[in-house]
C-alpha cells in the first residue's frame, strides 16, 4: 500500500516547517531581487530603469492572462487520489493539467510575439529594446508552471519550492552586479536580457524538480485516466483562473498605469516601493500554498481543527504585518534612499501604505484556500471582482488627485473589501457544515 504523502494534516509544527521553507526561500529571493533592483536603479536612474520595469510588467501580465492556475486543481483533485493510493490516476491527472499548462504557455508566447512586433510602436517601446525584449517571448513558453508547483506542494516538497524561489533572483543579482562594475553599466538592453534570462531559468527549474519529485516518490507508474467530473473541473479552473488573474494582472496593469499617469520615473518609484512591500506581502501566497493541502484534508475529516487552522494562521501573520508597517513610518525614507538613491526617497509614504495593505492581506491569508475546499470559489470570485474594481478605479482616480499616495490608498481599500468579503464566506461555510453535521448526528440518534 502506498504510504500517505502527509501524516497528521493541520499540525502547527509541520505547517510552520513548510512555511519556513517557503518563507526562507521567498525572503532570500526577495532580498537578492531587491539588491539587483537597487543596483540597476542606481546604474540606470529612474527613467531608464522604468523602461526595464515596464517591459517585465508587460510580460508578466501576458503570462498571467494565459495562466490557467492548474496548481490549485492539482491539490483539490490530487489529494483524494494520493490518499487512496490511486497513483496511476494521479499521474494521469498531473499529465492532463500539464497539457493545459503547455497550451497556455504557447498562447502566452504567441501573444507576446504579436504584441512585441505588431504593437510596440503603440506602447512607445524604444527601437533599441525590441530585440532584448524578444527574449521574453521564449520565457513565456516556460513560465506557466502551475502543474509543476502544484505537484511539489501535493508531495510535500516545499524544500524544492524554496530553492526555486531563490534561483531567478540569484541569477538576476549576479548579472546586474557584473553589469554594474563593467563599462556597460548604463546599457538598458543588457538589464532587460538579465531580467528575462533569470526568469526563464527559474521556471524551467520548476518543471525539472516536479518531474524528479514524482518519479522519486512513486517511481515509473503506469498512467491511468482519473474518474473526474469534467464539468466540475472546468468550473473550478474557470473560477480559480479569474481569481488569480484578478490578483496578479491588476498589479502589472498598475505598473503600466503608473507609467502612463506618472511617467517612467513614477513607474520606477512605484515598482521599487512595491517590491519592498512584497517582502511582507509575499507570505500571503506562501501561506496559501502551505495550508491548502492540509485544509483540503481537514475539511474532509476534522472541521473543528479546520476552523482553528484557518483563523490562527491569519492572527499570527497579521501581528507581524502590523509591526513592520509601524516601523516603516520612521524607516521607509532612509531605507529607500540607502538602497536606490535620493530620487527614490519620494516613495516613502507609498511604501508605508503598501505595507498596511499587505498587513490586511496577511490577516486573511487562509481565507482563499478555505473557500476553495468548501466549494465556495465562485462566491469568492464575486468578492474579488468588487475588490479589483475598487483597486483599479481608485488607482486611476486617486493617483490623479494625490499622486503616489493615491496608489497606496487604493491598495488599502481593495484589501479591506477582500478581507471582509472572504472572511464572511468562510464564517458562513463553517456554520453551514457544522449545522449539517449536527442535524445528521441527531437524525442518526433518532434512528437508533
């Protein structure tokens, strides 16, 4: 009999271990990326560095729009197969989602090529940057890695995910350091190549590690077709796609909007402040990755512990966020100036506001995976649509009125909407489940 992939789901110690793997990788990666960003900003200045940021944001937006987010589907439909020892079907499930990723990557690369060579004039991309930007067309062929990351999470291989989080930033820092101390330190084209090359290696590594993990755990298993409700799978993928798109695409759209409203220098200030804030905000994504497999198991077997894990996770992480956001009131400006130069000190208040928005995200970190396993993904999607509308509308309107301060205010308002709506969904879902179990227990007692 195949041993269970995870013993004792929901144990705080194991959750903290997995989170520490991802947090360590993410923190290391964030610091390496931040160092690379600081060096590039110092070498190029805000305006030229803003061009690198805008090219990268455009590629990330295309990737997000083509990303079906199969990672969550691997967890939702793979957990029962793994627990029941149906490994041939698990392999078939993973291969099916990998094919979806491959198709999405092809669409992303094709779209990137069409935009780059057909509409670069519309986006005012300098002629000298077209050839380096073409590297991103190749990058997009590997950048849809949902199945790979979902497989690593399912198999409890968070160490591999941690390593993946550091590879791209480490390569980026190495490349930027070489450029910074070379005669080519002001050549914007080379920084675009460094950004794209590092991003390519990072995602290719994800696929390699996922394959190695599955084969290492189960060996060469015969592929079987899983017995799935295709309509349910399509519905889940559709919902999660729009949720992830509403998460990520507006962030890249915001960078492009900042460039349009504030110029390339304004986009650079915004992108740099957001990168610093995401050192705190990224744990939201990491926590979702860590707790989702366990919540899926607990929802099936232990609802009271499911509730405790969901709320305890947000309470712990929100406390950390409050502390960091408070410290940033005094430290934001000197940190920005020390890292990127006097020009970037103007983003100090924006940084504090973005950290406050990140704190709100941390407080509701477990709400999304909890909603998934409850079958409330569609309801959560409605909340995200409202929150995204608030963010983009507020971004444009408040930025025109208050500059970069308006950007941070829009992020906070969006975070409040998401936290309140998602929290209400989880609370109602738990009440419905407990009420149903109580009624079933009464009925069984009466029958006896």
